[in-house]
C-alpha cells in the first residue's frame, strides 16, 4: 500500500464502478464478459463537471451509457432502461428525481450522490416516493464521495465560486463562512476517501485553513471510531505511517504573489490567457477579413504533447510544436511512400501480398497519425493564440520584470505602468511589486497609484492590498516571523544581472506572429527568457513539512486522526509521526493555479526519492479572476 | 436489528426487510440509529438504509397509505423473483429491448468461442494440432457472426420502420402514461435505441476483426509448420493423397535423370504421381530404389487417381516400364546415387514453377482477405470518428434548453401580442362606433 494510485485514476475507477451499477466485489472480476446492460446517465451540474474531464462520450458508450442528460433538462421517457443518477444531495435534486420516478421515465433508478446524503434528505426522498408509490423502482442509493473535480493526475479543484472572496470578506456572516468551510471539508473528505488512506494533517495556523483542518480531523475521527465498514485501506495501527500521506492545508493569504504573477510556462499560460476551464480551452482567432472564429479544444491530459510540455517555457513549447510538425510530416511521407505507388514500374504483379501488407500497415498507422495530427493542430493553434496575446499584451516584458521583482525600483515600476499593456497586467505587476518588496515609501506608492489610475485601473484591489499588508505587518511582527510573510522578496531576488540583459534583448527583438515557418526568429528572440528554477513559497513549505523528521515546523498545526481522542488538542510532540513522507496532498483554501501546481510537480520530480504531491484548491483561478476577487474585497 | 449482513447485499435483504419491518412499527428509531455514525468508503451503499426508511415512513404514516404499503411490499416481492426488472405495469419488454439483449448475449458467447480458438490457434506444436476442433470453432464463429450481423441489421430495419411509423407500437410506451409516446417525437428513446445498435455493431466489428486476426495467426502458424515439416521431410512431401498434384512435380524430375529433361515431360507424369509416396519419409531415401520402384508399381495403380491434366497417354504399362527402367538402374548402386543427386538438383527447377503458382494463388487469396479487412477498418475508422472527442458537457444540451426557453418566450410574446391585437381591434371598433354615432347624431 505504499503507493497510492494517482487521484485521477482513483476517481475514474470509482466512476467506472458506478456506471457498472456498483457491482459487489466478487463479481467485479468477471464483469468484462457479462452481458451488456444499456443505461442512461443523468447528472446535475456538479456531476457533469466531475465526469466531463475524466470520460469522453465514446468512453461512456463503452461502459454501456447510451444517452446522457442533465437532470434539469426536459427529458423524455426511455422505458425499459435503467438510469444512473449522479447528483449532489440537495433537496431540489431529490424533488426532481421523485418527479422522474412518478413520471416513470425509466425502468429502474440507480441514485448516486456525490457526497454523503444526510438523513433528512434520504427521508425526503423516501416520503416523496412513497406518496407516488414508486419507491420500489429505486434499485440503489449510494454515496459516492466524488464531489471534487480531478483535472490532471495530481490536480483537483472543488470548483467553487468566489471562494477567496467569501472567506476573506469581513461582511460575510459567520454562518455563510462556516457553510463554505463545511463544503470544503466534505469535499476534502471525499478526496481522502477516494485515495483510501487516512492522512496526517498539517495546517497553517489561523483563518480558514485551521477551521477546515479541525473539521476534517473531527470527521475522520468520527468515521474511524464508529463506522462498521471502514474501508480506508490502511486501517491498522498508527505506526504504519510509512504509507500514510501528508495533507497540508494552507491559506491563500500565505502567498498571493503566484496568483497574480505573469507566467512563462505552457500550462499556466494556457490557463491564464486562454482561460482553460475543466481542461477545455476556447481559442478565438482572428481569421482573414476580421472574421472571428471560435474553437473549443479539449485538452486530454494524457496527450503526449501536453504531458511533455505542460511545464516547459513557452519558447521551448513553440520549438517543440515545430519539431512535432516536422516529425509528423516525415511520418506521413514515409507512409505514403511505402504504401503509395508513384510509378507503374513499382507494381510487381507477383507481389500482391507484399503490396497488401504495406497497405495494411499504412492503414493501421492511419488512426494514430490522424490522432497525432489533431493533437498537434490543437497545440499549434493554442500556441499561436498565446503568442498573439503575449505580443499584444507585452507579457514577456512583465514576466521578465516580475522575475526580478525585488530589484525593481519605483522608477522602473513607473516606467512599466506607463508603457504599453493592459490595465489588468499593470495592476498585477504593481501588486506583485507592492506585496513582494518591503521598503516602499508611502509617497512612492501614492505616485504609482496615480499613474495606475491614469492607466485606467480599478483601484479597489489596491485598497485591499493595503489592508492586507497592514494586517500582515501587524501579525508578522507579533505572531510568526515566518517564511511566509517575508519570503517573496528574498526568493524572487535571486536573479541578478540577467534580467536587464534579457529585457534589452526583448525590446530589440520583435515577436513574429506568423507561426508558419518563423519559429527560428521567435526562438532567437525569446530564447533567453527562461524562468529560473525557483520554488514558490508553497513549495518551500512543503519541503519542510515533507521532511517530518526535522522538528522546527511547529508553526503548522498537527492532526493525526488515528491517534487518541483528544479532539481539538494538539498532539504532544512525542506522539508525532516522524518520517519522511512520500505522498502528500496540498490543499490551498481560497484558490490556486497551474503555476503552483507545476512548481510542486517540478519539486516532486526533482527529489532523489520519488514523491508524489497532489495539489488541490477550492477553485482554479486565472490571475484576472483573482484580481476581480481582490477588487470585490476592496469594495467591500 | 440492523445487522451488517443486511447491508451487505441489497437484493436479498430487500426481500427480507419488508417483512421484518412491517412487523415492527418501532423501526423508526432503530433505523435512525446508524445515521449519526456514518460509515465511509469511496462509495457506500445506502440502499438498505433507504428502504428501511421507506418502510418506516410508510408504517409510521398510519393506516392511510397502508394499502399502498402492502401493495408496495407484494409487488416488490414479486419483482424480486424476476430480478425486479419488470415489477409493474410495463411488464413485457419491448421486442427491441429483448432482441438487443439477446444479440448482446450472443456476441459474448461468440467472444468466448473466439478466445478459445485463439488459444488453440496460438499453439505452435507440430503434433497436437487438433485441426478438427479448430475447424469446427472457425465454422461456428463464422456462423455466429453471420447470424448476429443479420439480426443487427434486422433490428436496424425494425427501428427505422418504427421511426417512420412514429406512434402505434404500444409496447414501446409504458402502460401507465396516459398517451402513448410517439417514438418519432421521443428523441431520447430514439437516441437510446440507435446508440444501443451502434454499440452492438461496434462490438460485432471488433469481434470479427479479432476473428480475422486469429485466423491470420492460424494461417501463419500453419505455414510455419509446413515449412518445418518440409525441412525435415522431403521437399514438397504431400501430407495427403489429394495434395499430390502439386508437389508431385519432383517425380517428373526424377525421371528427367534418365529421359532428356525436356520442358514437356509428357510421357512421364503418370509415374511422377507414383513416386511421391516413396519420399514420404526420409527413411525411404536411403532404401534401395529398386525396392521403392517395386513399391511404386503397386502403388501407382492406386495413385493413378491423382489428376495430371496432360496424362492422356499414361497407362499402368507405361509407368511400370519406367519403373522397371529405374529398377534396373537401381541395381547399379553408384549410378543410382548420382542419378539421384542429379534428380535432386533438377527437382527444384520445375518444382519452383508449380510452387510459385501455388504461392501466387495463396497470396491472391490472402490479398483479397486483407483488402476486405481494410474496408472494414475504414468503416470502423469512420464510425469511430463520431464520438471520439465529444464530452458530455458540450454546451449542446444547455443551448438546447435555452432554445426551448426562447421558443416558449416567443410563444408567450406572441400570445401577448395577439391579446394586444384583439384589444386594438376592440378599441378601434369602439372608436368607430362612437364616430358613427357622432356622425349619425350630427
């Protein structure tokens, strides 16, 4: 049990079994050759979000799903077919299901709730169906613990909305905050249950992260103490902690900078600029004569190009796209050459079988080639679109500036604000500078703010940043002079003279938009702009926490749900598990992004002992979305 | 009361819970009992909990719904026997569902046979080949596939017909809904049916392509086996009498050592057919040819049957003459051996021709088969394109809902408008009446 499967695989497995009508363990083995049952899948919004990044329609078909429909659409009866529901346990959904039952839309009903359905709701379902006399049509009621959206092998999101705003808004009522926290806890519990292992929880002190950690701990304790069917895999004594993962719950306030930063690697760029949502990207390209074409791409996270390039800097991605295109062309040529006949001389009348064989291999290769072509085309278009945006918004400049943020002075920031670029980008740049450096005089800041206002920025976010910073100064002085508050400055400042050289270089070179054959020029212009390997604060926190043997990480709360019943109390230092963890889950309360995910994955790869770090957040936010939340907070 | 065993398997326990629960109206607090300590797993079966809740609520809500409760219980017990598939009014499944299920079952059976065949075909042993079993399986699978594809196409036809006819088919609409749902209008049901068909088709396609693969493996193995046998046996040793025609060629070469190796070996072919048996085993090769010659004389009569087209002249006499020739030469041992060596050398020359003919035919045959497969793959590739990249959250459904809503809005607006129009007409009439009155009064 030392190696858990990646979260994504676990979730796909769970959904498979659900679509298989939750077979019992023993007959799961022979399920492959059992007679096919054709089913209908009905889901609500959350169910749709969960499934759609995992399984495509043809994969659903393979699993016997013939028709799939949202719960709230108008559905027509399909008699004699069992229906699989994947819905959130809400009163509204249950009413709708009862309605379906009374209309006799389907033959039997397999109801799967995304999280544990509460007793009252179950009773509601029961009484609703009794009234209509239809309860016998329900074949199964299951809790699935799937209410999180798994986007990549080690990345998940809770798909919440405005979570940072809600948790940090002073005007928000206690009740609604605790509701949000409950929801987060339920989802995190699902993640842990899906992984099948009780983690050791570490959480940042104070604020939402602590609340989530406490509630999760309580829930895990309840479960371990009471449940009969405890099926966490490693149920046993707490000493078998080698296999146990570490769950680190952090608060977004620990480090806002990565949320705002301009990025230069592929996946974060795609997410930030093309606004990838649920692994889906919409590319709007300006075609000839100004006509806009809108294309939607699904990024298959197992696609060879994506998995290879998600973490590479953009210029290299461009290079790789080019290489892939050439390789593809070569392969196609080869196939046509071997299969096609260019002259009559090549036809050997006695060699039919050889000809046919060649043709056959060509045909066999064809699907693979078309698939590759599709993938390359997709990335090609995305890269082109990225390049256009980079050029348009001057993103390379901002990125280079932010790489060396602590070296920037007021004047350089002022220059940046006055140069070309969108107001949002400037605002991001300013906020990063403001949050990462310590010794700005208030006059400087005021001057910059005026400049920002002239550039047409919404100043609400700045207001919030002021508040944040004041608060942070207060707390960092009193409570924890930790790495968190002071870190961004020093780690970002590691770059030295390289930055200025780069920016010069960039100013000279113009990016060329035509991707067709002009890679070399682009690359020569942009090549040097590689992000230095640096760990984000979250990664560095993980670094200290993963190494459980070093004792000086007491600023993080420690929960071990397996040990004792001392709820809410800190476990004595003697009882702590001291080990180097191989598996970890990082959960950021209040939004995360691909930059941090990439950074963590890179860190995990780098380790001499292979580690797996799963990254999750309440929502995955692009920088602009996060900026909006900050602005909302500023107005509040 | 609420034992873990009950949680274990839903179907049997569901049959037992009603009786147990119906007896005790106190089930409520007890069934509520497990709730505060929920048990978690990646998934948790709450079916029993649900049904106990149903029971408890039904029994709690006094005498009123008692009938329904009883009804519920009986029907559930009923349905339990029939695997709860058709408990209520829609008792008989429609022909389509039944047919589709049985076709699916048949495909599965075929798959099983296929896997058995694959196991047999992959064996490379020379001795334990079991050709009858393989042939039988091949035959059976061929039949199965043909039958299944026939059934699928008839299903397709009936579906198309139903689509065209639209309503009528009473079995397709549940008896409980007041109006029969016209299939043409019921897009979802039609979708379901067509994708069932699609999945059947694709499974059949994959089965048959697998079948082809297995056959290919089998052919290759056979070829290899033959080669191996040829290596150890005499070149072109026939394995059975009928195959003698082709490989018999060396026979004519054998005589070529004595007779001029003319391209037209017309006088001798009959003997040729007689020779092969001698080469059946390597042992014969070393045996004195005279003896084999004698043997030939006897066997030639029986081997006569093997058809050599140009053998108008061949008679038993002929052959025996030559055999005697050979026999005489056979007495002269060294000569025989050299002659034999020559024969061996010469054999491939004419042998090659016939071999190549046969190979050509073989290859043409396999080419045709392969081309057939190509076509099939094309079809599959085309079919596969359909759903390759769709995701369930294609905004299609959402858009459709929006369109529907928009339609409803427009309808409402139209109603509004019509109301207005009526109002306008009315107002106009009123005005006109007044004007008329006014005019008249004036």
